[in-house]
C-alpha cells in the first residue's frame, strides 16, 4: 500500500473535514486551583504544592482571574457565556497527571456556540476568502505536567532509557477552544487550518490573556482530520494529531493526513481512530495511541468545587472591554497605511504587526517601520528562534534608528551595525553610535581627501567622468565608502566627485 497520495489527487476523490482543538495557557500569576506560580522556566518541581500534586486532604479553589480570561475569550469568539457552569473530573492515568484525573469541564462549558471569521489567502492576494469557523465550545481546565524521555533517538517514551516528570506546569490554567466540523473547498483545507490558528493566536494576544508562544507550549493545537468520499454526507473516521506547535506545522499536518488517509481508503483500508505525533523534520505523522471516547474518561462532576455563575453585569462589563477584532483591525490598518493584502500578509508572517503599529505610533512612517521590522530584525529573530516581540529591540529603538537615518546621521549599513549593538545589550541607538563611532562622515574635508586618493588610484575612471560618463562615479563612491568603513555620506561623496571633475 502506498504511504501517501498526492494532495491534488486525494481531493479529487475525497472531501477533508477538519476539527481543531486549541489549548491556550492563561497568563495568570498563579495556577488554576492553587497559589503556585505559573512562571515559565523555573527549575523542575519547584512550583508545586499539595493541591496541584493531588495529595490527600488538599482542596482546590478556582482562580477568579482565569475565569474572567475564559469569559473574555468566549465573548471575543462570539460565544454565549453560560450563566451556570461547573467543573468535572476527567479520569485517566498518565505519569504527568499527579492526581490521576484532570479537572476540566465536560457537558457544562463556560462558553459555547460561537464563531471566528478568518481570512484565507486565495488566488488573488488582495482578495482573500473569508471563512467563518464555527466554535462549539471553549472550556476551562488545568494543564498537565511535562514528561522528558531521556535516551533513544526520537525523544518519545519508546526507546528511551528513562523518563523524568516536571510538575511545574501541572495545574496551570488552560482554555480549550473546540471548533465544530470544518467543511470547506477541499483545496483550501490546509490553508483554513493555518489561517484559523493564526487568527486565533492574534486574538488571544490582543485580549492580553496569554502570550500564546507556540514554541514554548503556551498555545498548542490538536488537528482532527477525516476524509469522506466526494459528495457523501457521512463523516469518515478521524485522527487527532496532537500538540502541533506552529501555524505552518498545522498546515503541513493537515495536508499529510489527507494524503495518508487517502492512500488507506484507496485500497479499501480502514482509517484507525487514534492520536498521532507530528514530526517537524519531514512534516509526517506517526501513530500514537487509540483514541478514547468521552465515556472512557468516566467524567463526573467535581465535588470539591462550586459552580461558576457570573452575573449578567459582569459579562457585559467584560464585553465592553473587548479589543477590535483582528480581521477588522487589519483591514483598518491596511487602509490607513495604504498597503496591499500581500504586504499585510508578509507582515503577519513575520509576526511584526504589533511592533510596526507601535513604531508608527511614535511618528515613524509605515514604510520605514515595516522595512526594519520585517527585514533586518526578522532575520535576527529567525536566527535566534524567537518572535520579533521577544527581541531585545523595542519600537522606541526602531523609531530612533529611523530618525538617525532620515537626518543623515546614519546610512543603512551603519544602521544595521547599530541594531547589532542594541541586540548585544550595548544600550539604545544613540549609545551604540557613540560607543562604536558609527556616525556618517559628512564633513567635506575628510571626504575630499579620500576622493583624491580614489581618483589617483583609478585614473581611467576619472577620465570617463571628465568625458561626461557620470555613471562611472559609482566606482569612486564605492572606493571612498570602503576607505571610510561605510561611514561616508554616499550622496555627498558623489556630489563632490562630480564637482572635482567638472570641466
């Protein structure tokens, strides 16, 4: 049996149906049901207590801030907020669950029946398709601990020499956002998955309820994929690819599962309902474990927690604080900045929308703000494996850098060196310019001296310029720039060269 069918062939015979489950860690100071810190990166098992370890006699207390954050997310997703909801125990054994059950919400979630409109790039970049993704529910729960499998080549339990468990993350507040089945034009399925996660992440960040750093696991995606014969109404058997940690990877995981499942169905095979692991190295998925149904978890109401019953006044107060929806915000900024959809998409791909907007708010023109954030700074971010917001460079730094280039104190080459200095912790742009002596040389005296040396070294070029071939001045300008380590004012050098050789 072939392992995969090319995607374009697969969608000729099958319609993909998606379901996306997104887990978002909330940025509360303490855990969901106890007072332990949620700070990322602490030494293993230093942020635990009897409650989050599930020790006998300990009792949970609901984190009020987490409940408010859950309602903000629900409202932003156009959901109804339940006037009465409660927690349940989801029972299963796994080493990273110290209580042997997860406190979650089952049949009574805090938010339900919503939607999120997402823009999906089409054939015409300036006219993306808008797809409405229906939200089934958004419910509160606690995160699990983190297992580290040592030894072996895959980082997974199979083949490992031993495993370690860090319970610092156990009990961190989570919101799980579950879509209804997503059925779109088959060729759009991977793109819709990526666009939805991208839009959702932007919304979460705008709400201020999570940093949504996918590479740190504070936002994770489970991608459910099934295929049904073209035109059929009955859904196929789904697989669930767990813990996908980037927008691009979500797209790749969906595409791979469509190709893999099509190969199974083409030979009358049976798709197994299971969880699967995604591999960043080649975009493939591999089998995990058979997927439990809800009844396998033996849900029952949590006896140690009271129901959550927000007042209508509380809900309406939170609704009034909601930020502008991301799709509307982007459309507004596009019009204000006068940029194309393609340019906006490039900005989003670089993760620089907020940084560019903040820089423009400081008086920088949008072209220069976009140039530095999506160019040199995006390169630094890629090299470090971080987002633009995580770089040690601020909107204020970029705004000042643009001022210095606009007034002629710096050229682009020197500005890039200034960025290197800021990145190295040498201070702001002015500090780096002073410490490294990077200001542009615009005084005519030193420039004329350098020009005379360059003309003496290249007499043939000097003759061409005297003969009226002014484009040849570029060679002299280049020589002067080299002699001054890039610190000469190139425009002024050109002027002086032409003056020097004027007939």
